[in-house]
C-alpha cells in the first residue's frame, strides 16, 4: 500500500497550511507509517491511503517518490 503523509517539518511549531509538505510511503498499514516516522521531527497532520485512480494521478507529479520505511 502507498500512503501520502501530510506533515510539518517541526513538531514544536503550530501547523500552517502553507508550510505543509508531503511524502509518499510504502507500508502495510497507517500505523506502520506513523511508527516508522516517529523518529523524525515531523508533526504529522494526516495520513491518507492512495489507491487506484488517485495513485495514478499522484504518479504524474514530479514530486512523486515513494520512501521505503
């Protein structure tokens, strides 16, 4: 499964939409994604499973790169 993670780079700051970044991660569950990113200083806003048509759309983005967690 591919998950899209919306996050802020510094968990001590208040989330600001303009500073939100995304990454794509391959994992079996959302819980695995959150656990794997726990050591990073990210403030995770949302984790979304990306499937089928949505995944095909995301693959067209030049920023699409799946991280192996």
